[in-house]
């Protein structure tokens, strides 16, 4: 039993370390891709690589993933500390909103991405887009529904 507990703690530590590396790795990848793009270094890979997209195909990295990584680096890179652990998908979803924000607001958005639970962060993004958060409803018009627990069919009361 003691060896199982020790193994559990060892694996938990390793997993937490690897999770921390995920953020650092996708930021480093975004930075390297930006350098490759901005310096047009991809041209020197060979005559068959004529564009940045050709380079991405060569390294087997999806175009949308690469451009998201570059945009995350450019928009959020200086706001994310070395010890921050932020899910990649949160920052991808925050990119459209961040385009209208100043540096201070972007810094706060990164902090929210790091600290808030998933539903709280996505509601924050909805509010920044001018939409109503899913946990808030300002309408008085309501409707009661009844649901059959066997088949799932729903109808108005």
C-alpha cells in the first residue's frame, strides 16, 4: 500500500510538471514560428518551400494551429509569466476579444484565463463580446417545460 501511495505522489508531481511545460512549450513554439515568419527563414529550407504555409506542411503543423500559436505569442506572450499554467484553448477563444483591448485589459484577461473556472472564464468572454453570460438572464419572459425521463421528450406546461 505504501508503494502505491508513493507512486501516486510521484506521478502527480510529474503530471503537474508536464502541465506547466505545456504553456511554456506552446508559447515557445509561437515565438519560434513568429521569428520564422517575420525573418522569412522558411525560404532557406529548400526550393520546394515557397510560402510559410508550405513550411507548415513540411513540418506537419496545421495552418490554423500555427497561426493561433503565433497570435497567442504576439498578443499574450508578454503577459504570461514563466510559472503560468493556462489552457491553450482558453487563449484561442480569447483572441477575438483581445483585439479590442488595451495592454492592461489583456493582462487582466490572461489572469482571468489562469484563475477562473471554465464556465466563469467563458462567461467573461461572452460579457466582453457584449453578450449575456449563461448564468445571468435579464428577461422576464419565461417558460416552464416538462421532460419525460424515459425518452427525453419536452413540452410546454
